[in-house]
C-alpha cells in the first residue's frame, strides 16, 4: 500500500519527537519515499541532520530558505506529497491548521497540501482535553483530516495520562488505512466481505473441549488481502493467537454456535462470505457445568451434529458470493465438487492437508479452486498471503462475470 508512495512527515516540537526518527525508518521500510519538514521547536529536540540521514533527502525547516529558484519550496513539497503525516502534532500546530495560520514552513506547507493528512496528536492530557484543543481537532475532522487517537500511558511530566504519541508501527498502519480509504480504483471498493477463521471449540466441561488443528492463518491472510483490495472486512475469528489486522472489524467467537450466530447476523448485509474457518462437525450433546472428574471407568461421550453454516448460507443467499473451503486428505476433487453443488456455494477452495507444506498450522499452502461450469484453478505452493490474493482475484473475476450476465 505504501510502496513508492510519496510521504511527507511534519515534525513539530514535543518530546515525542524522539519517536519520529523511527517513524521515518518504518515508512521507508514499508516502501514509501519520505521527506521531512520540521518546526523550529522540533529542532530543539532533534537536529535536521538526523532526518536527512534517514530519509536521504534534505530536511525543510525555513520558509525563506529557497535553494532552487525554479520552485517555491513549501508549494513544491505540498504538490509532491501523496500523504502528509504530522507526528508528533502539538496543540500549537493543531490550532494553526484549524484556523488557517501559516507562519512557518510546516504550517504554510500544510495549508497548501491537498493530499490526505494524518494528524498524530501528542501532548499533555490537560492540553489534549482543553476545550480549545477539542474544538480545533473537531474542526480538522470536519475538514476531512484523519486524526489518530493518542495512547494512554506514562507522560513526560511523570504521571499516567492520555496524550502519548502512538508507537511508529501503529502510525504506519493508520497511514495505510488512510491510503486505502482514499484509493479510488480498488476492485473491492465499496464491497462488504465477511471471513471466518480458526478452529471452533466445543466444550465438554469448563476445562476441556473438542477442536481441530486450524491455526486461522489462511482466514487472516484472506482478511488482509480483502482489506488491501478495498473491501470493508469483518473477521469472525475462533482464535486469539494471531494479531487482528488493522482496519478490520473482528468478532471473537469460540463455538460453532457462536460462529453461526455471528455469521447469520451479518449475512444479509454482506457482498462476499469466505468460510475459511474449520468449524466443528460435532459437539457434545451435553456440556458439564463443572469439571468432570476422572474415574476408573471408560467414559462415553455422546456427540450431536452442529449446524452446517456453509449449507445454511447457501440456502439463504440472495446475491452474496459464497466461498467455502474443503480440507481433505484424499479424493480432493470428488469431495470438493460434492461440497460445491450440495451446499450451493459459488466457489470451493480445496487443499490436501496431508501434505507437509499445506494445510493446518503452515505458513504456506497449495490449493485448487473449484467452480460450477469452470475449469479448476490450480495454485501452486506459496505463502498463504499470496494464496489469499489469488483466491480473491479469482472471486472478483467470477463476480464480474455474473454481473455481466444479469
């Protein structure tokens, strides 16, 4: 998302300036070309040379220091910028931006900038909560600026409070989301996609459950890929072992029943559903409310079938594009095609989980995509992130084909 993106970081005078150097590095690592402009106050904390070395560009500090007669520096930088990030953003620069004050290089360049702007406030909690600051940030929001919520933690003044500058990783993630939200030509722009992930847990008693080997990695890769293609993504997840990707709405569940409820609740308002979760086929018919104690006797566990969520969605769909997964160990094509037809899915993504480089708990996968009246699409071994992209591109093509025949 940030590859070759032209990003200008405006650094203003707060103690959080020390984080801005790492922020420049993180943006460059994400693929962006970065330029830096600093206020006079910021230069009291960190020298421009630091940012010059990191960015490989001269740092802008003085409105009247025009080194190239062909350009007006602050206008040239504003026109060059594809994303402006103000970090840390002090109460002072926020007030200037809100009221159109342009009395130094940073405020002047920002006033001339038409690219998306991400503001990262960092200041004392009392300054942050002052009615004037609240009003000014409200004004910036009304102008279309993106404002990042400050963190809560230990402040420079020596006490806990809200106003800390978020860590650079979080700022880069927020910036990526700004880029996504402002992108005009993404194939899933305006589409709502629901994805399930992880292996559900069916309780035997408060300390034991039935589950499977699914890690949720494939579902999470699909969620990130759908987000990057412009979709509004909801991730119904049965695992808490993976970090929730930024910009995605998570719904945490455990059992197949909880997953069924969450999916059916959202289904009517969704354009695409990808059932990547490994949903338990059976659950204990009764669940003990206290721990079952071990005895010298064998234990019989009576199981009952769970709801087949994919089949239920197939019955209910009214235009939604429905993708299911088939994790098999043999006769992959036969079982996948049976699932495709029997459950009224639009696509089945099948894989042989007996292979050492594919399936559960692996970072790689190998899949075959099956669709009605279409040749199977074989996707060879690669990372699950790349597999996810291929699956979504295939789905997008099929959705376009369907729209073209209506």
